[in-house]
């Protein structure tokens, strides 16, 4: 299947739904109920001439395919159509979203369905007046059949304040087969230690079926956040602009903070020519500081989908409202690894000594960094064991260890250690499916370290191992390049690993369950 083109019938009957409704407050109302097999080709919406923040953010739109109980699309009306933060309408002219003055919003995503579709809206307490005009142009297929298995999805998310120089803002987490279509991204700067883009950009973790011809793992890393949307040098030197697949259609200075001017922006990126498929899962984060961030992700996948965000209360939808990560209902990946770092590449002896000890209480204070190293900020050069999230098979050292440097051109260099345990009931051979960039080394138990190889780009390779009955300690080291932004991956410091036994069964890495495990 060409992932840029859905498998839709050539013959169809054009149809249109046109409705003007007054919405009840706090109660969903069905606006369109489409029967049979078909595909929505265009949605046009308008509300009031000068929509308020409440109208933009507290009018929710939901879409359901094929009788599902869970919406595949759920977002504030403005955000779904690329009008972020509850702002007054601003011009937007992209491949899939078009907005004009006085709240005229158009979406041209193809939205196929096999047995029916339902569109509903719901108005919150600050929507005044709570009304909507909706056009739905769709194709009905005369033979009543649709072979395309993928369904359109869109989900809004918001967080305020985000963690600075830490876990990064979660934009999408979904399991299944499909392709990532793109996202919009809104930011209100409140952390004035540095420009918004200096915390980094998109990090896309792609997991495919084991042994897939395209590779088990893929990883895409951005540079500065402004680059994602086609701007440069902080994104603050350009006029707002809107283009086919990328743009920053809204940018406004707000006041002068101690470090940089605070500002609010809205941006978008669609992956039409540079498609991003996945056959097992995809996880997307965006570098963040302690700012107010919102987004809507757009993607196709085979149902059923897994909701990853709980729509907040009406007041928490509005810009400026507090909404910490813990209150968003977003999943926290299970920690399956322990990691220790960072170490300077010239201090491998200290790293190996800590690896041999394998004690979770180990603290290494001399990791080889000079006094002027960015790792010295907040004593981040001190190596301590910490648990690491397993992101669908990925371990990202950059999320566990990161200097809080105000520039996005941090040069590491660094090496870190990851440790986990594989349990099998009997002696067996197994295959490690690996994906990484730069140099990766590994060992089982107290065996000698082995180099899995060095990659200039993120690439996949398999590595055979022999596992003994019981618990087997697996250790991995990965380096980050000498000059992060001068290399080919901007300091990417992540690897993917999936262990499969001789019978094809996957062996989940686990943090050692008790002190009795032995290699």
C-alpha cells in the first residue's frame, strides 16, 4: 500500500450534510450521522463572527467510525482546525487545514469508514452563543464496501507547565499499524531562561514488527524547535507565515522577560512528502521548557486505537490554566531499565567499574568532565543509577541525563550504561533486534564486552546471544558524539532493543525483581 494514498474506490456518489445547530451546554449533540461505506473529503465549520477563547477552546468536536464507542477524533474545535490557544482566528493556508477571517474553518483530511460515521459537538460554559454551522462533503460508495483498513485519528493534548529539560512534551503515543500524518503545536512562553526552541524539537520513536524489511526500529530527532516548522534562528526573527506542509501562522510578542521576550505562537507540520509509517507503535515527544504547550496530532491507523490523553475539565482547556503532567491522564511508560551516566568517553574505566559492581546504590562523582562542562550544571556530571522508561522498546539516555544548558547546540560528549534482565525458563539461544546511532556495546552477565558496531545514522542490526535458565543481566553502553550538532543525528543518544527467543517469543526486559537474580 502506498502510505500517501488510501485505498479508496474509484466510483462514488457525492453527498453533503449541511446543518445549523444551537448546542446544549455540557451535553454532546450529534451533528451528522452518515450511513454505509464512504469517506469524508471536506469539513467546513463556522461558529460566530468573533469567537471568544471559550468558543474556540470549549466547543469540542468528536468523530466516531463504524459504530465505535470511543471517538477517533476528539479536540477543541479551534485546535482541530489549527486555531490554537483560543485565539481570535488567524489566516492559515496549508495542505489539510484552511482558515479565514470570522471563524471560517476548513479541513480536507480523507476520513474513510466502512459501516458509518458520526460527528458530534459539545459546548462548555463559556461558549456564547453555543451554535455551529457545519458542512460535511463526503463520498458514498455504491457497492457499500471499503477495503481500506486505516482510519483517521486526531487527538488534542495540553500541559502547563511542562517539565524543563526533562521528559519532553508528549505529543502522541499509539499502538497499532498506520502512519503519522502530522501535528499542530502551540506554545505560550512562560519559562524565560531561554527561547522556546532551545529545549529541542521532535523526537519520534517508531517500532515495527520484528524482522520487518524496513527495520524493527526507526528514530527521528529534530534540532531546534523552530526548524521543525521551517523557521530558523530561534523562530523569532520571522513574520508569521503559512505554507503547504509547514508554517508558523501566528507569532506575537507579549512582554520583556529577564532573558528573552515572552511570546505566543502556533505552528504545524505535515508529513506528506516525507511519510512516517509504523507497523507496531509510534511515540512522539517535543523538547520542552516550563511553558504552556498544546498540540493536536493527526494520524491513520487500524482500529482499535488506544486513547492516551484524558480530556481535561472545561476551565483547564483554556490558555494559562494549570495542567501538570500528572493530571493529564497521559501514560507513563513502564521502567524496564536502569541507567547510569553520564561518563566522559575518556573515563570508560570508571564506567566499567560501575558496570562490574552492578549495585543500584552506586554513585560515581568523578566521571571525567572539566569544570566548564555543561554537565557540571546542577551536578549532572555525577553518575547515579536511575530507572528509565521503556518507550515501546526504546531507551533514551537523553531523557534521563541532560544538561540544563540554555543553548540547543550542546555538545555532549558522553557515554552511558543501561542495565536490564532477561528471564527464560531453560537455556536457549535468542536474537537481540537492535537499532541505534554511534557506537553500541553490550554484554551478558560477566562475559566480555562486545561491540555491536558503529553507525553514523540510526540503523538496525541483529545480535545473537545465549541465555541461561533464570535471570540474565544485559548491559548496554551507547556513546553520544563529540559534537552533537555537527554529527548526522544532532546528538541522538537512544537505542531500541527487542529480545526474541528461538521459538519467536519475545522476552521482555525487566528491572531486577529482587536481589537473588544472577547471570
